[in-house]
C-alpha cells in the first residue's frame, strides 16, 4: 500500500459550516466561543442569528443553541486534538457572522491565535475576551448605549478601534511594555478617559488584565 504526506493530510482536513435561524424572539443573544490556535474572524452580518465556517486539519467544533424566555445562547466549542503532522502545526480558520438586530453578549476564549474581531455593526452589551499569546484587532461600534468589555491576555499585541462618537474609559491592572492611546488623558495609574468622555452619549468601558506587550487604541 502506498502512503504519502498528502494522503494523510487530505483525510484529516475538515470543512464545516454552521448556522442558527433568526426569530423575533432573539431580542437578547449570547455567543460563547472557545477556539484553539489559528485565525479567528468575526466580521460580516447575516440574516440568520449566527452562521460561519471552519476549515483546517483536525479542525472540528461542537455547536449548541438554547432558547429560553427571549434569550438565546449559542455555544461554539473547539474540540482539541493537539496533533502536529510531521512536525508542523496546521493552521485552522474560523469565520463567523452575526445578526445586527439582537443585543449581544459575547465571550471568547482563544489559544495562541490571530484574531480580527470587527464588532462595529453589532449592538454589543458585554464583551469578554481571554487569550494567550496572540495578535488581535478589535473594533467596537456605537450601536449600543453602553459597552462593558473585559480583556485578559498573555504576551500579546492588541489594537482596539473606538468610534469618535463614543466616550471611553480604560482601566488596567497590568504592565504595558508599549502603549499608544490616541485621544485619551491619564486620570491616574492605569486609568484613562477619552477626551470626549463627559460629552458623549454612548460609552465604552474597557478593563484589562494580564500582560499585553503592545496595546494601541485608535479612534475612527
């Protein structure tokens, strides 16, 4: 029997799609995402409540959705394999799209990953992000009156985009090796306010924990 690297890899390559229909009762929605290493993207909108795809080697997710009293909880959990093929880690891709209508609570836990999280089109109430070594771009919008965000990271590079129309408060309990806060004033140690904080209607509150090696805040 003949055996080649490609034969082995092709047989373990997964491409999966998943979705959940949107209904009028989806006024409040929660997304709980647990993912491994690779590239993670949340960006596009959809007429469904939630949809996406994943691709890669030994790359599989378990999707579970529950509805109760007008609340919908979507859980998408990565099933880890911790396998290297012939000494090389295989990069996996996860792309997600969300509906613009619900008020969202989003909780994301990642391994060592590259993440592009564009939440500017969604009404995000609470956002929780926990990851190890990673490179992340995070973009908030002004669709909700108040956004509460908690970010916990290991050695990582993080860029956060915040709209000019929103006031923002940042509190941090970590040591920042490199930081660049565009349009912010320092209140005291680890505490910053955007220059338009008092005059803006929409507010974004961000709390940091961990050891981010590079943090940049940009206004758009």
